[in-house]
């Protein structure tokens, strides 16, 4: 499945689950998911120096704080994915419905790094 189709499915499900939430929140979640996806891929696949890794970890921690704050504003809870092969994070839906294969919540897709980064 392409990122665009995953994004479209997320936006549709997000609109159903959180009808009072702004579309700006959904867009911000998608941007944060892309950043988190890239962090997960770098942390698990690319050798970086200690200083660079510390900088990346700090950015990821700040990103996650922003995401938790956004979700709290709309009455949702974050489920951390943390796996570069899947969704960077998932949202627990108020309806209890799940949209991922693991039955955990609504996955927020992230755009990963291009393949040339791993060559």
C-alpha cells in the first residue's frame, strides 16, 4: 500500500472517530509520524555518532510530548508503535474500534526514508 493511500485511509478514519477535531490536528499527526518513522529507521539501521544520536533522541522525545498533548486536546490516547516496519504510533479510538491488523487502534502512517539512505 502506498503512503498516499494509507494517509487517505487515516484521514477518513480520523474524521469518523474524532468529528470535532480540526483537520490541522490530523495533518500535524501525519507530520509527527513521518518524523518519528525516520527517527525509528535511523536509530535501528544507520550508524550515527553519540552526539548525533543524543540530538535525535531529544527531538523524538519533544515530538512525542507534542503528539501526546495534541491527542489529549481531542480526548485520545497514544499507543506507541516504535517499530520502523509499521506505524510509528497508533491512537486508541474512543469508539473502541481498531483499524490495524494487530487490533490496537488507528495507525498514523509515516513516510519513511528513501532507499538510497541505506546504501
